[in-house]
C-alpha cells in the first residue's frame, strides 16, 4: 500500500502535484520559521554572554565569575557610555597595577598609558568622522582592534583606553577589580548584582516563544487546506477502492503516505531555507545590535524537535483534514447533511481566556514557567477560534438566510447553514491572522505607550544634556555632586560651533527653593530642591524657556534637559523666579549643562567632544533623542518582530484562502453546472461563491479581533501590569487592506467558475 500511495502521490496528475507542492511549501515555511526563532533565542544568549565582561566591577555575583589567582595584580576599571550620531559607544578605561592584571577578552594585552583598542566598527568610524567630532575625545593612539570574543555584534562600538593607575584612580566611579566578570546579564536578579551592559535575554526568549506559536498556526491551517484539495474526487476514489475490497486501514495508509512524503520533503526544504537566509536573519535587530551570522546556531535538541514536531504536526493536520474521506463503500453517494455544530464549541476559547486571566498576579518567576503559561494560553485562544468558527459561521449564515430573499444570498446562506465547517475552513487562516495581528498591535502598542518617546522637534531631540550629579539625598532633597562652571574659553568654544544655539548651566541652589514640577504630599518626604539657571541663557533653549516676568534667574527641575518629553512630566508654562542676581549665580557650581543645537550631527558631536574634554572624569552628555532611544531600544526590536508576524501571517492566510476557494469550486463543479443548466446565471454563482467566503470572514473576524485584543490585554496586564491602548490608524489600514486583499483573492478564482461549470460537467460518468 505504501508503494501504491507513493505512485498516487507522485504520479497522480496535476492536481496531486499541485497539492504536494503547496503542502511542501507550507511545511518548509513552518520549519524555516521555527528554526529561525530557535536560532534567534540561541544567538541572543550567545550575544548576551559577550556583554558579561563589560559588567566587571558592577557587583555581579562572584559565584558566576572565574576565581582570581592569588598573584593577580588589581586592575583599575571604569565603564562609561559615549555616543556618536545616535549610536552608543562602550568606553572602558583601564590601568594595570602590575604585570599580572587581568586582560579583558578580545585583547592580546592591556593597553598602556596613551594607547587604546577599538572595535572594527569604531575603527572605521574614527577614520571616517572628523577628529573634532569623535577622535579628539580619546587620548593616545590606537594599538589594535577588539576581537569578536568581546563584541555582542558586528556593528558594536567599543573602545578600551589605557591610563596610569594614579591617573585613573582619581576619576569618578573608577574601581579596582581582581578578575573579569563572566556572569551574563540574564543571571542577574536585580538584588545581588547590577547590569550596566547587555539585556535580560529571558524576556526576548518569552516574546520569541509567543511569536513562534502565533506564526506556526497559520502554517498548519495552510497544510490542512492544501491536503483537502480535490477531496471530493479522492472520496470517490477511496470509495471505489472500498468496493473492490480495500480495508479502512489500507485507505488510511494511502491518505497518510502523501502527507508523510510532503512533510519530509518540506522539512528538508525548510532546513535549506534557514541556512540560505541565515545571513539576512542576522540583520534582524532585537537586542539593539545585529547578530553575528555564526551565532545563529541550532542545538541538537532544536534540530530533533523541529525534525519531529513539524512533520508530526503536518501529519496530524492532514489526518484531521482527510477524516471526511474515510467513508464506507457507498458513503459518497449516500452523503447526508452533516450535523450542525453545537454551542459547546466555544468552550476551548473560553478556557484560553480564563487561563490568561488566571495568570494575572500569578505569573511564574522562571522564564520557562512564563513560556508554558502564556504559550498555552495563546494556543488555547487560537485553537478555540478554529473550533468555535463553524458555530459562529452557522449563526451568521442562518441570520443572513432569514433576512433576505435574493437568490445569491439565499443559496449562500442555506449552504453555509448546512455545512458551516466547510465555509469557515476557507477563511480560518485569515481569521487567525487577524487575531494574531490584533494581539501583536495591542501588546506593542501598550509597551510603546508606557516606555517610548513622544514626537519632539529636531531642535529638542538634538539638545545635549550633561548631568553631572552623582545621586540624590532623600533626607535633604538635594542632588549630590557638581562640577565647576564652564570657563570662558570652553563657553567660547561651544558658542563658536556652527549649529549651537545656546548653552544653559543649571547651578546648585543655595536658596533651597523646591522643584516647581513636583508638589510634595504630606508625609511623603522632603521635596527635591530645584536647580537655578539664568533667564538669559534659558531664553536660548528650544522649549520650556519662559521665566516669570522681570526675573534674572529661575528655579528649574533637576532633569530639565529632558524638556518634559516623557509622558509623566507635566511642566508649567513659565518657571518661577529665583531671588538671586546674575552675578551671584554665575560662579556657583554646576549640576547640569544643556546645549541647544540645530539637530545636525556636526553641531551635536563637536559640542559633545568639547564637554567630554572639559570634564574628562564625567559621563559624556546625551541628546534627548538618544536618551529616549536607549529606553526604547528593545521596543524597536519587538516592533520589528511584530511586523514580521503580521507580514508573514497575512500572505500565508491569503494562500490558504486561495487554495481553499479553488478546491471548493472544483469539489462543487457538478452541482454548480446543474444550477447553470437550470437557468441560474453565472453572475449569481459568482456572488454565491463570494458570499460563502465573505460571510464567515466578516462574522468570525469580529470575534477574532476582539479575542486578539483581549488576549493582549491579559498578557500585558499579567506580565507588565499595563493596559493596552487604542490602535492607531495603521492598524485599521492593515485590517482593511487584509480584508480587501482577501476579497481580491476570492475574485481571482472567478474565471475558474466558468471553465468548470460547462454542460459537459453535469453528465453522469
């Protein structure tokens, strides 16, 4: 029977070849997607481990570090973040105290005083950018490049600068270390360690797992739909075999051979697709830097999982799709109207929503536990939609049939009411795509609303903010730390940079006036002390620059350089006056310096270099844009992933719709040809076909979209304690475009209707 099954599969004519090709393509896409997600999870972990050394001296757990040798000489260490044109540069200043000081990975030796190592990407940048914009910040000369072992990604910007021990020991935040940290950021639990570089890859693992679950479902739908191509003809063929003595087991074997062959071939093609497109996959930016292509590897367990799980899933989907062809010898001619679906079909959907609701306040602490909880909930919701779809289709069809007397609407409504499973099957892939899209938009939209940046003007986004404080004293409400005021020479250098619009120095506050943006509540604690600034300098800022009438100085918030661009900031239209003269204000120490620019790269980087060299032992200033981008870097990766989910789901669903409609037309060519012989116009039949797909699509789409947003709300509420936001115009455009495209797909099959409903089709064979 296996040999006969192979012959029917490989030599069964154009229909069999088309069916086999579609199943192979669907399995290949599913395998490629799963392999890509597993490889991305592995690459994120590898990438994150390369960030470990940058957290040296940050209090990471000793148990995860290599034990220092007894004769190790301490190493002075200082990690800071620098920036250039929106990109972050990891700057590490080191000073060896002896010949046995530990050497960071990627370096052949420690740089001496006046020497530095630069990563390959930074090396190119140092040679291409004007020295006044970047190279002048780094003393000495380059003696080598930082190796791959110390770089998270190919475009990582890292520099390691050597100093004398006595020189680095005087710098702010410098510390002595005995070994280089090997503990990854993901191993930090936030209580006994501090992460200064890298991310917690466990969150990305969770998001990728949920995304993979959402992507594989449309693929399984396409496999099942393709398996049903020419189901009516195969019913007749299998019934004829039963009449000549074939057993049900032999028929099952024949139907299983095709799906097995397609699954095996598709799996092999999927592995090939993964390795062919692995280089393009490496460019996907989920962690603020692309992957090295070599990091996108698959473990033995990953290969075995995909090699077994996808073919088994494809075989199960094909088996479910072909359960109707397992008929008795006379079953084809004695076919009766199938039993209508019952309301209990909505139970799995309700269980999925209940499971996600139950996780609120009960989310497991482990990442694997979270994956099981949320993936199970998403699976239940998607499965519940597939199971409940026929019942929803039947309810909509019965309502349609009762409310109309037009032939096309009546025929479509009656047929959908008689066999709602077949009607829903055609649009099930698109319905799942709408659910997945709604969930993705809901999740990403909520994260963006809570964490991302509001739109700001070019001059506000390009303003440099240098904050020179070292902490906050809750008892006194004062910021700790300051620097001397800018010298006339440094101020003149800044003013001479083309594109610099103004310089604002925010001084320490001997008056004790409080932050005008914060109103202390009784019993909450001491309100923070404001900074003081000259109204003349403030008037040159791009926003929030108004002083009280007649004032020489004003009280400003301690983070004025953000210009109120974060959603929780509510600033007054005018800053209150401070009772201090300009002459008394000028020599006071400075806690923050803001440089207004025209937003050009040249102006920003030249001003940044001047401030970095003026205060070499302090952190390099950030622009408002960079400050927001740092907090929203991971969101950009999630947005990119959501776009991938949407862009992949809809084409797969469109293929499922086209295959299903075309297959349904071929299965019903004899009834349609009889209708044409009795006088039914071709236009009526076309409207019937369109309505049979449009009605279940529109009815179930409403439920699918609602379930997608509800699942998103439960997920973000349980995981992040957020609430989803109303989707933007782009979401409605995507949904509308998807629905219009689906109707276009259905319309594209209409020419087939004329060819298959000719008089010759109605004759008995």
